[in-house]
C-alpha cells in the first residue's frame, strides 16, 4: 500500500514539475533547467536523508548496489532529464508527456527479464493503449490555413528527444528496484543517484562553460527553475520510496496514470503555451486508461 501511495504522490509532483519547467523554458533553456534541478536537488536530498535517519543506514546498501544507483543517476538525471526538457521545450508538456509514457514498455520488459516480474493479459492491453496514446497526439497541429505551427524538422527532433527520454526513464526504475528491493531506503538511494549526477554535471560545467552562467537564476526563468528543482526533488523522493517498497510493474503504471495531473497543472500554469485540443486530450486519456489497466 505504501508503494501505491508514494507512486501517486510522485506522479502529481512530476506533473507539477513539468509545468514549472515548461514555464521557465519560455524564458530560459533546457541546459539551465537541468543544472538548477540537479544541483538544487542535492542539498534537499541530503537534508531529507538526514532528517529521516536514512543517511546513517548507508551500510544497508551493498557496494555493488552503490554502483547501480550511480548508473541510475547518470542515466535518469543527466541524459533522461535533459532529453525530457528538450522534448517539452519543442513539443510542449501535454504532447511530450504521453510520449514519455512509452518508458513503461521498457520498464515492464526489463522487469520481466531481470527481476522475474510477470504481467497478465489485461496488463498487455494496457501496454498497447500506452503506445497508442502518443500516436494519436503525433499528428502535427495545423492552423485554419492548414499551415503547420511546428515545422516537420522540429516535430522529428522533439519526438527523438522524447524517445531518448522514454528509453532512459524506462531502464532506471528497474535498476533502482534491483538496488533497493524491499529495503525502504528510497531517500538514501535518491541521494546517492543525485550526488553522482551532480558530480558529473559540475565537471562538465567547469570544463565547458562558466558555472555561474550555467546556473543562471536571474529573471523570470530563474524563479520557475527553482520551483522546478523543488518539485522534481519531491517527485523523485517519492518515486525512490515507491520503488523501494513495491514492484516496478505496479509502481510505473500508477505513475503514468498521473497524466491527468499533467492536464490540470498545464492548464493552471501554462494555458497560453500549451495545446488542449481534443486530439491531445484523447491521447492523454487513452494513455491513462492503459496505465490503469496495468494494475487491475
């Protein structure tokens, strides 16, 4: 039951994070959003692990599992998150979200092969619906003169980033579950993964550009990116907690069903920048039905 509750809370925070980051990228860039979200999340995770006492239970995680959590951090927080931000900046949150839902397909397949989890026939139907949802949304938006609002090249690029995001985010839940299985040490696991991603990110910032420019908290984008750092910390904390208490095949579908939160927060925060036409809403609805079928 804890795993289910944590997964639902995580899905709500992920939706709120997507809305705040989307608003920030109206004025900033995916690179700045990535830097602020990761570097801002490290002290928050350290504080949470200290307050919960999990920081003092570091010996409960085997040495090999530390390496696994480091790998998860690099894949999820650096590559996957940057790809997510790029997809959102090109396609918008309401279009990018169902595409990222295909990460569930990768998660379920790997969970079956690696963790010996199984699926029922109705779960298979759910997977199919999760794949159909993004296809409904994939058609380019047109104006009254049938002129595409987004260039074909941009659509291809946006969906390429979205698929890369789905691939990375599909693998990492299985990796995290393998490292933290039934330990309940989700916050400690998140701290390890965040610190690994932050360490590599700082090296890249020092090598390539001025760190102060890379963070860039000035202006309207800075405020939204700070909000994004806080919301994604909360989302990741509850995701790690969910995966440390429940199987991947249960946690990930519940989180994908949180697409309803995406529509809610996108409408509240970004209604002037997002698409809410019937086709987009239908695609999200199909994805939600598919995710719910996974847990029946």
